[in-house]
């Protein structure tokens, strides 16, 4: 059996539902240490994190990823046990097959092959692996990055193994992500009887015009890599459940997915100006879960695009579409960051799968990136 498929099967068989790691990192560390990596556990709370590095000096290329997976849901809705890897019709099935144990296996095997073939390579190779990406993401990559920064460690290039491909392996590379700014808005009114509205103040009625203004606002135009910033209301809640009670408070959850054309501070300020212009009595709590980042043309993009072309014949498209990833914690350090992994069509779904033939090809792509950055 192909080495990457074998390791991927072993990782899938470990039920590492977030924030559990189920000894996936220990398995990876054992193999990495055998080819000269120094492996260190940087655990915070219940979250396990692995930092592995090979080499002493020079620029640092880091592979980043996560061992945790989302829950499988009702087992009876799967055609096979989600934690018993199974091959059917050329696909390897199992929870985490695409997101992202195929990438983890490819990273380890690529590092093994590269270290054995080029023991005196330039620079350093690192792996930053967490079990807290699918969950709150507060004790994982962000904490490890803080620790590395405190040590004076500088990451030059980072390849995140998120499933970036759309139709075929390597057709899309994520070279950036939008920022995510969420808020809980509370409009304060006065509870009362619906028959006596003059004795109450309905926060729903008061909020409607302001929410419509926010929804219609043009925040920015985006740019060549990012679409315009998006404002979306995700939840509205008010009332006691009774039809004859005017509620005393309205709670609204909303989120900005914003480009590099806007800042979190600017979006907050404009939101406050709009709310205040409508004379609302309100309070608001903000949560910035990620800044936008963009990796433009450069050494990492060239190495990734070139390796994909050599292995698949495809000219990879650079894209910033989709949600967030742990790359948002690494890019602010100044690193060039890309996301490159298998096809994402079945991630977080039942019967999650990855094309069996893509496993050794992904390994070859990762190995090619190392060759492009650390041999030339």
C-alpha cells in the first residue's frame, strides 16, 4: 500500500473529535523524529499541539494543520464506520479523510522522503499541528504562534493543509482569507402590554430601520483578490413567547467578512455611527476571530504553483474565497501563507472521502514545494 494512504488510514482510525487528538500527534512525532526532527508538545488546557522542526539555521518552511475532526453525526447515516477507513470505488472514506488527515499524512511522508533524499538541505522545516482548529481555536495554533514569537522564532513560509481544491487536486490554492468580525447587538426597550404601547418601547420596531441601513451599507469595493466586505445578520431574538407582551430587549447576531480594504476598527466605528444616528439605546459586544491576510506573488506561491504544475499539469488558481483557517494566526507574524490540500467537496459531510490516487500526488506536491524553497 502507498505510504501516504497507509498513514492516512492510521490517522482516520483514531477518533480525534475536537478537541481530542487520540494520539495522532504522537504517531506523527514518532515518524518525524526518525528522520531528524526535534518534536515538542506545546499543550494548553485540554488541547494538544505539536511543534516539530528539522535543521538549525536559515529560512523556515512550516507545514500547519490539525488532527481534530468534526463529530460524525448519526452513524447510521454513514455507509461505513466513519472511524474505520474503507476504500470504495477508488475513494478512501472516513471522518477527516479530506479535512485534514490526508494532508497530515502527505506532510509527514513528504518530509520523510525529502529528509532522506536531501539530508543537507538549506534552511529548516517545521510542522505546527493542533487539535483545536474545528473547535473554539483558542488553545491551538494561536497559542503556539505566541510561544514561537516569544522565543524569537520567525516563520518565513507556511503551507496550511486545508482542503483547498475544488474539482481536482491542485486546481485552487488559497492565498488569503477574509477577516471575520462578529458582534452581539442588544437593543434596549421597555417591556409592556401590547394594548398599551404608549407605556412601553418596542426594541424590534426601533431597530428595523437601523438594521436595514446596516444591511444596505456599502462597506468597500474589495480588490483584485477579495470581494467586497459582507455584512450578514445570522440571528434575531426577542420576546417572551407570549403574543400580548412587548419585549424589553432585542438581541441581534451579525458578522462581517471583510477584505484588506477595510479594518476591524473602521467597521466597528461605522456600525456605531449608524446605530447612533437612529437614536437607539443599545450595547454591543465585538469578537474579532481573524484579520484578513493575503500572500501575493513570491517564493512560496512560485514553489506551490510550480510543484502542482509538475505533478498534475494544472495551472493553479489563486483564491481567497471561503471561510477562515488557522492561517489567520500565522500570517500576522509576517509569514507568507498558503492553503493547499485535497478536494473539499465532502468535508464535514457524512461519507467524507478523498480520492485514493490523490494521496501520493499530494505528497509529491508538498515534496516539490520543499525542493523549490530549500534546494534552490
